[in-house]
C-alpha cells in the first residue's frame, strides 16, 4: 500500500499542468518547465517499468493459484481413493466378523457333537457289559451243576451221536453269537472312537481357522486405522492449500488494485506531460516572468458552510466503533444542499462512488485532487459527498464546485470529511494549517 501511495507522491510533484497562466514566465520559467518535462518523462519510464513488474507479478501469482488448485484436485482425488479403500476394508472386516461368528457356531456344534459321541461311547460300554452277561447266562444254561463248563466239555458229555450233534450245533450257535457280539462291540467301539478323533480334529481345525480369521481381522483393522490417518493428513494438507489459495487470491486482488492505481496515475502522467508541453509553448511566447504563489500558499475553504463538528485528531475515539482511531481530517457539517469546492487548482486522480481502496475504506463518494504549490506537492481529499461534478483526470481550478455535501460511506450524518496530505496521499496533516 505504501508503495502505491508513493506513486501518487512522485507523480503529483510533476503535475505542472496545475500551474495557472501567470505561473512561470521568461527564461527561468522556461528552463524550469524543460526540467520538469524531463523529470516527467523519466518518471513515466519508471512507471512503465513498474507496470511491467506488476503485470509479471500478477501473472506469476495466477500461475501459483493454478498450481495450488491442481494440487487441491490431486489431494481431493487421493482422499476419495483412501475413503474407497477404507470402505472396502470395512466391508472386509464385516465379512471376517461373519466368518468368525460362523466359525464359533461350528465350534459350538462340534463340542455338542463330541459330547454326544462321548455319551454314545458310554452307552456302548453298557451294552458290552450286558452282552457279556448274556453270554455267561447262555453258557450257564448248558451246565447241569452250575459250574463253569468249557465248550469242549459240553460237546464231550454227549450220551449219543445225536446228542453230540445237538450239543455241537448249540455250541456253534453260541460261538457264532459270541463272535457277532464281539465283532459288533469292536466295530462300534472303533467307529465311535474314530469319529470322536475325527470330530476333535475338526474342532482343532476350526479353532485354528478362528485364530487365523481373528489375525486377519486385526490386520484389516490396522490397515483401516492407517488409512484413516492418511485421510486426516490429506485433509490437513487440503486445508493448508485452501488457505494458501485464499491468500494468493487476496494478493492477486491487491495486485489488481495496484495495477488500477498505476493505470490511473499513468493516465494522469500522460495528461501532465501533454499540458507541460503546452505550457512550454506558452512560456516561449511570453516576454515577462511572474512567480506563482498558488493562491498565497493557502487553501480556500472547501465547503459552502464553515460549521465544523470535528477537528484533526490522531487519537480520537471513534463515535461508532468506540476505539481509538485517528481522525486525519476536518469535519464540516450542515443540513440542506451544501456545495463542495476544490481548495486549490489541481488534477482529480480519484473520483469514485463508495470508494474502498488504498486505505480509504468508508469514504463513500470521494474525490482526490493533487496540487503543486510553491515547489511542494499536496493532496486534498473530499469524502462522504452526495454527488460529484468531476471525474478522474479532470483539471479543476481553485474554488470550482466539485460536488455536494452528503453522508455516504462510514458516516453518522451529512458532512464533509476534508483531508490535506503533504507530499502526496499518506501524509495527513491538520487542514487548519493551510486553510484561510
């Protein structure tokens, strides 16, 4: 901002176009005009260089904004990709949880099956005991004295050959039944024991599968947490890029404002050079010289009333915001249609409605005029006007009406906020020092 305001200071010093007809005459005056034209051309060159620098800087900033936006797009894509991976991982975790639940159910069913087999084995043991008892009872039925008799003794005790055959047939039947009972016992026992081993193996396999599933689930949960951390990192990066973009956009706007003020000043400079050349021609035709006093070095009163409501005060308490805010001018107030006048001859270089740029926020309708008085540049400011009668680049004379008093911008009532700056805008002084 200060750099921009310095342009106004440099250019304003060179505004010889403001010198009235009785300004500089004779050889000395012509020499001064030639010198000032040379200075104007020099400053025009500097200003053009500055315009080029601003243009280059604006282009660089625009490239940075484009790069930033590309980075944001890449980060957004990465976030979307990571979120898709998280969603896929969550689904995998859900499937693993279902598999684990199914596995646990199978283990429970296998435990029940093992218990059932154990019960069947116990029942089988009871049946074997009963079969053994049945075998003993059958043998007893063949004994006459109640003692234990071998199959051979039963057969050899036959009284006749027919009795021998009968006894042999009975013994064979008993032996066949015993063999069947024994084979059934062995078969059932082996079957049950094998089935029990098979089920126990199945249970161990299910337990191992459950452990594997739980390990896989933990790995997926770890992956999910890692992906979430990456998303958080990308979101932080995205926020940083958005902040950087906002700052670049703000800087881009500042550069645009700087380019605009340079453009305005360049236009004023062109007008200054043109009028200085005209002044040179005029002076060459004059035979007498006078010295320009600039109205005696004092500014004319800028309004159609002399009623002042607030003086210049660098420590004034703002009436609206209740904070200490410098009051860099003089407030002149009255009701009705009050004209506003140019305090001295000069060039209008800003005439904007609701102007908010370059440290002039809240001025509303405002006019900036640059003056050259006795070798010194001055800028006067006329703020809060209702209407303006002048435009940018226009030359005005001392006492010329430039608008009407109003209450636009940051204003609590109809008044003129009048400022005087020594050496160009940015160096406000008490207007009382120069007002007649």
